[in-house]
C-alpha cells in the first residue's frame, strides 16, 4: 500500500478550514486527520465493542503516537458536517489491514468495513480496499467513529486522510493507470502458465509418467503464486484471493518453495541425473524435500505468528542459504550430467537464478521507489521474478517437447534394429524349418478336424440326452401333478353340488376346474413360465382343494406384488407337486382342528419361495404310506438339476422338517432363485 501513499502525496493540495467540526464541503483536496484538534483518539484492544467505545470518556487529541499493532486498535472520533445543499461524498484513505467507519444517522450508526485484509464480500468499497466512502446529506452534521486495526505490525504506519470526491477519483485514476502495465504482465504470466498447464495435463493423462506430474505441480503452484501477486494489485478480474486475503498472505512465501521442490524433482527425471551421478541425485532429492518441509513450516508460521519483521528475517536467511546452494548445484549438474537436454536446463535455470537475485536486490534496496530507476514501476520485484520464471517455464516446455522427440527417435531406431534382426531371424527359420512347418500344419489340420468332429458329436449326444431326460421329466411331472384321487374327488364334489341344486356353485367349480386343467396342459408344453403364471395355477388348485376338503383347511398366499413375480421364470408346474404333497401327505392325515398352508413369495433381494404346512411331517407320512410313495418331489428335484445345468440362473431347494421338543410340527420347503 506504500505505493498508493507515495503517488498520492505528490499531489499539491490544500485543506479546508476547521472549527468545532470537520466541514466536508470545505475539503478541496484532502485533509489528514492526525494532529487535527477536532479529532479525538483512543487506544484499545481489538476485542473492545463499539458500544463500549461510545461510553468511554478517556478520549485524547489524535497525534502520531497512536499507531496500530496486532494487539492494539486505534479509535477516532470527530464530527463532520455538510453545509452545502447537495448530498456530499468524501473518502477516507487508510493503509491499515482493517478500517471500520460508524456514521451516525439519527439515533443509529451505519457501519462500513474496508481494508486490505477485509474480504471482498465484506468491503464497503468493492473497487479499492484503501478508500472508504462517507456519504453526508445536505446541511447534515454527523458523529463519526473510525476503528483502525492490523493483524501485522506495519513498518511505516500511515495515518488516515479524508479526500474530496474529485481528488479521490483523480488519485484512483492515477493509481490504476500507474499499475495497468504491471497488471497486464501478471495476466499474461497467468494465461501463459495456464495454457502450458493444460498441455502438460494432457500429456500426463496420456502417459502417466512422474516427469509430467512434477511439471504439473511446478506449473500449478506458479499459477497460485501469480494469483497471490495479483491480489496485491487493483485488478478485479480473476482476482480470487480478494475473497480470501488472509490465505493470499499466508501462501505467498510457501508456494514459491513448493514449486521449487516440484522443479527439483522434475529436473531429476528430465535429465535422468541418477544415471550420471547418484550422489548428486541424492543431494537434489533431499534439497527438494527440504523445500517442501520449509513450505509447510512457513505456512504454519504464517498462520500462528503474524510477525512481519520475524517473517522477513526468516525470508532473508533462507534465501541466503538457498541461492548459493542453488548456484553450486547448477555447476554440479553442468559438470556431471551429459544429457542432450542440459542446454535447456542451463538457459532456464540461469534466468531463474538471475531473476531471483535481481528481484531480491530491487526489493531490499528500494530501487522500485526511486524516481528515474528502470525498476521504478509497480510490483517490480514480483514482475522481475515472474518474468524469469516464465522464461524458465518456456525453456522447460521446449525441453519436454524435444524429450518426446528424442524418445520417439530412440524408439524408432530401436524398432528399426529389432525389425531388421527379426527379418534376418525369419529368413533363417524359414530355410531351416520350412519342411517341418509344412508337416506340422498338415498334422495339425487333421487333428483339428478330428477334434472338431468329436466335439460336435459329443455336444450333439449331450443335447439329445438332456432333451430326452427333460421330456421324460415333463411327462412324469404332468402325470404326477394331477392325482387321480384329486380328479375323482373333484368330480364327486361337482356331482354333490349339482344334486343339491347348487347350480351356481357347481358352474363356478366346473369353470375353475376346467381352467386349471387347461392351464396345466398349456404350461406343460413350455420350457419356462413366469412365477406369476405359476401362481395363477396354484390359486385355482388351492381353491378346488379347499372346496373338496372343507373349512378345516386354510391357506394363505403372501406376496408384495404380482408384477415383481413376472420378472422371474421357472420350469412350468414346479410348485404344484410341493403344494400337493403338503395337502395330501402332510395336512390330510393330520388330526389337527385347523390345517394351515402358507405360501410366501419374497422379492426383497432375489426371489425366495417358502411353502410351509402344519401337517404330520415327512417321517410320519412315510410310515403311513409305505406302500404308496409320491414321486412328485424326486421328479421336481431332477427337473431343477436339469434346469440349473442349462440356464444361467440357478434355483436351490431346501426341505426343513419343523419340530418342537422333538414332536413334528410340519414341513417347510424353500426355493431360492439366484443369478
């Protein structure tokens, strides 16, 4: 901010006359607030509130002894009046990190924040951080409080000055014009680096080599450094650190050592230094790690200890170590490494070294503040350093391009030699093994034909065998699924309904019976049907069995939706034998007053079908029916085995005997459908 004060103090201006208050419309150019009898001052801690300040009675005249520190804030109090008939705007210039103005408006105070470390979203003046606007109504007198605070100790403290609007516009115009070329170069620097970064990113995505990763890190942190420099200017386009001014200050020094660390690892890979000198390679490796370590340490220091003097001392000390070491390493690399790309390293690093020394000299000697000096332009130390960095980046960009060319050339030469050798070997092999290859080819063809015939024959036999077994299983299933007893009993039930003149019930019963028979016959001709279709057959079958057996038989079918069941396929008439066995061999012999059958279709994950009855159990059923054994279960197991063999989806059968204290309580059958 020194540059602003430096330029503005060159204006020959005069101040307005003051009495009991500051008369804003009498300020022709600017008015320093220090040493004005109308301006009172107060030193407090940064945490003191405005309400406490209003109550404080220890105000004293404002003089040069009042300066801000990281722990001390300065409060100013004065009255300002507009005696003109027009609304008047004046501007307070201040170089502290923060400035907060409280203007009285009736019984309340309007608050305006500004300052270099104030975020752009908080600032009252979006264009300049160092000018804060005060608006006064016609013939209006207002009490004004100004709080000045800093997070960093300023080397040359500046005192607030009130500028007239005309002088404010003139000062900002001069400063903007003065910075224009420097800002233009910084934009050029950032755009150039970003363009090269995009190309390097494309190379890294394609090749995935460490060389391009280190170069990307080198470019990225140079871009971050350029953005921190841009944050010190009046530029607004792309100046993202205006929203994070604290981060900009903390990053300025660490990012420089981060991109130097990436630069060192980039050079290690580009020049393949380990091939030429392992000791030099180790020294460079540790030097690069030191740069990363110092960057992290300096970032922590900047975050916790905001001491500019100590920070500058560390800055100077580290550079007094790093620059000579860098100089030694340059000559060590030049002496030891004989890589074809060494010339780009020499040119690029020379510019970097010269730029670093020159920018440091300009900064410490204040040449950029001396009139007539060639370095007397805004941000000259940073511009010089960035110019050297940009030349270095361009040198290494050319080096990467030539490195790709050298790799392609080497690859082409190697491929050419390999092809020539292969051609020579091929001629020798052809002369030595031509006859042998011919015989081998003939025998191979014979074997392939024989093997192909055998495979086809084997495949045909397997298919015929499975087809035959499937047909046999289907016929057995069809014959077993319609129990003659069930048909006979169903017809007797129909006969009883007719004889008892239950014509409507008989017709309904006959319709359901005919639909069941037709469905069984139709589905038996299909390889697979949906579970929804199978469910329809089961519902018809169970309703007929319910009419036949009576009210002691109850069944329930539980499912979330039939639409979900339509997504799964199974062999036709797969579930009916299990249901039939449950009724005839489990529930029918049971003496329980209530005979229950539950069928559950669970589609929470894959399809899981559960058929559970409370009958006498399998062991008791086998003891009763030793002379007659149902073939439905064994046939169904065989059908499942065949189905799983020829399909991607698998069905697994699990039969569980339900017991309680050793007493049979029924049977549970679980069919699980897996992909």
